[in-house]
C-alpha cells in the first residue's frame, strides 16, 4: 500500500507542477489562484482552457497506457508486450486519422474515439492471432513490427491524400504523440473510453493472477480463458483508442513503467496493473513537462522523450530474453 | 499561409552555396518571346506586364483560387508544375522562378543552357515596387512597369494610415505562426492602421506564438488565415475554445491568402479589407 500512496502523491505533485509551467511566464501562485477564479481574465482562460486540460490529459493517457501495458504483459506473460510496440497504438492512430479525414469525426457523435477504438481492436486481434495465445517473444515482436509498419504507411497515405496542405506534416503527431493545445473537449472525448477500458480490464485481475501459474492451472481454478482474452482485447483497445484519438500514438509507457515497478509491486498482475497506472501518469507528466522545458517553442513530441527513455530499456529486455529466442 | 509553407522549409537553403549549381548563363535576352513562369508570385506579375503572346506558361498554383488572385487570367496560359522536363519542352528563351521552390529544377534548366531569372519573394511593401520593376526589365517592358509602380505607390500612400494608437491585432495562422513588422503580412497590418501584437512580443519577422502567450497578450483583434478544405491539427489551434471570444464580429478578420502571399498590387486589396474590419471593430468598441 505504501508504494501506491507514494506514487499517488507523485502524480498529484507533478500535476500541480505541470499547471505552473508554460510559455507564458506567470508566477506559480498567481496561476494557481487564477485556476479557481471566475473573472474570465486572460490568465484564468489560460489556466482553465489550456493548462488544465493538458495536465488532465497527461494523467489520463499515462495512467491508461501504463494500465493497459501491465495487463497485456500479464496476459501474454511477456515483458515485451506493449501497446505501442506491438502496433496497437499505430492501428488506433490509423483509425483516428481515417475518422478525421473522412468527416466521420465531425458528423458522428464520438466518431473519433470510436473509430480509433476500432483501429486498436483490429490491431490487438491481429497481434493476438499472429503471436498465438502464449505470445512468444519473437512472433509477438515480428507481428508488432509488421502491423506498426502497415498502419503507419496507411496513416501517411491518408494524410498525403488530404486536400489540406498542413495534413501531411501531421504524420509526426500521429506517430509520436503530443498534448500541446488540447482543450477540455479532448479530455471528455478520451476519459470515458479510458475509464471504461480500465473497468473491463479490472474484471480480469484475478484471472491474470491465476494465469501466472500457467494456463492449465488457471482453467482448473475455474477461469474461462477465452472470456479473459476477450476482456483484455476489448479493454486494451478502448484505452489505447481513447488515448490515441486525442494525443497520437505515445509509445513505451506501457513497457517502461511495469518493468520499473515490478521489483516493488511484485509480479502479481492485479497489483502491478494499478501501480503501473499511477506510474504511467507520473512518466507521461514528466515527459510532458520535459518537452515544455527543453524546447518550449518547438512543440517537441512526447513520443520522442518516452522513446529516449524506453528504447534503451527495450533493448536491454531483448538482450535478457534473447536466451529464449531460437 | 502558403507563404509560410513555401518559405519555412527553404529558409536555410538560401545561404548555402550549392556546389552543383551552374552560374546563370551570361545574359538574359533583352526582349524574350517565349517566357515561362514557375512561381505563384512571378506568375501574377508576369501576367500583368507581359505583352500578348509573350508569356507561354504559368504554374499550376496560379489556378488555385485560394492562393492566386488571377485565376481567370491564368486560364489563358499553359500550366506547368515546375518540372524541368515540361519546361524544357516548351523551348523557353526565359524562365522566371521564385527563390525557394523547385531549386533542383532551376539548376537543371541552367545546366541545359536555359536562362533562368530568380526573383526573391517580397518581404515588405517596398519590395513590391522593386519586384514590379524587375519583372518589367526582364520582360523588356520598363515603361509599363514604371507606370504600374507609380500607380501602386500613389494608391498605397492614399490608403496607408499609420496609427500608433490603433487597435492591437495578432496575425495567427496554422501551427500558431505569427508575422512581425519585417514581413509582408506585418506591413499590411500596419498600413491598415493596426498595431502588431507579434512585434510587442519580440517577433520581427515571424515565428510560432504559443497559444498561451497570445491569450495573455489579449489583442483587440485576431486575424486568422482562411480555412483549407479537409482537416488538419495545424489549424485546430485556430479553433481552440480559448479563442472563442475572437469569433465575435468586429474582433476577427481573415487573411485571404491570394491577396497576402505575393508582393503584387493586390496587397492593396488586403489593406482595404483589413481597414474595413478595423473600422468595424472601432464602431463595436464605441
């Protein structure tokens, strides 16, 4: 419990810090006061309409990705399973781009997140089908590479075909993710899907714990494995779809966070999932603060920072799991 | 906005000497008879100044009503896409190009001994006069160019109303790009009697003005670039809820790219429209 409390305090502290950082240099106390102000002055607008949604989205997206990552790793019993690496995020991005550029996002209620969810669903199902229920590292990663490449290429194609001259430049956003200049509308778009996905995955917690003993043992204990699989697939797709629809594909959060927390939370998936949600919120807030502090005027993408942290760790994990590869 | 796209990427290319580029072949013909223009801005100046039959072809952008002010006129010419092959086959005795776009094509044409004149984009209202005169010299119509330039100078000074007390306005286009006083758009803004918020914030030419900084500066008017079809995240920032207040009439104005992008006499139209919007703001404020 002490771990969770510590992580929770970290999330809160970073949230407050994140609210006081921005290109408009305003003393921290003034900006926090303006947040609870009803004056509609410029500072209140900045705090309530620009910085608050950004902070909330960082928490939502980070927690969702950490949670989904830990659940996938628990289900596949493979520390390399991560929504970004195995192509789920890029499929969700493809869904989102198709919704935006076909007009679905503008004309259908919840068209954007639903389409991203559909994309993520296709991605998860493909990966699970290709990698098999045990998710051997090699097939998992190969399937992930293929799906990421295909979804990325189709995303680029859709953006290049757009009549809008700026659309083609947005390939970077959809592949790297960013939280810049999002509004409360985006928070309300993503949050319900992340929460719904988390609820669905939470129902699998005991099943995942049992699965650590092996599939046969889990079935003997009365867990329906195909139901478990369905819940994991739908829950992950909902979380990743909701996050990607508004923030682009942010990689490595679901990989790094469970890996760091495993020594502290233990290998029990049900506990690791919740602490990974808190850890994910911390990691993404740190990354979002970093992009604002390091290059404030350049709209540095979130995925750049998470990849700088995540890719070396990923290589390390591959090195460690090399033994089981043929 | 198109100007930003065109200028942005190639800004560094300007300085770097290209080892492959061949120096322009000695002289341009005094009275060229087969002229091809391959840049939106030179297209328009050439169409205004060329004698009938002298100009063969203009670029495809001249037909795009968002960026070109002379779509009707452009229909009379052959259309090129700035590719060396199609331009060479037109057998031009003079090719007129912009400084940034299609550099590879320009180098290729020069290697093929086609005379290529490069015209820099206008960065200020004064540049418009220089560009008109340059085009006149290239086409061998100095007299009509001088007349057009004189007309422009007269119209501009009649229209200009520098006003140090005028409303504060911000030019704000896709990706949060703003323009300061040392840009054509910034000078159009000042000529219309507005004060530029970008200049207050230290932008002399242009740059990215974070949304937060724009809101904190609380300008009187926000001047957006026109909407392009389709959707882009770059333009999302213009529709952010925090800018809702600037959707009220009198608080906003549009940059119509076709009048703002190029240093041609059409900038006068942009100034006129902006002055009307400014007057509306001042009426609303009273």
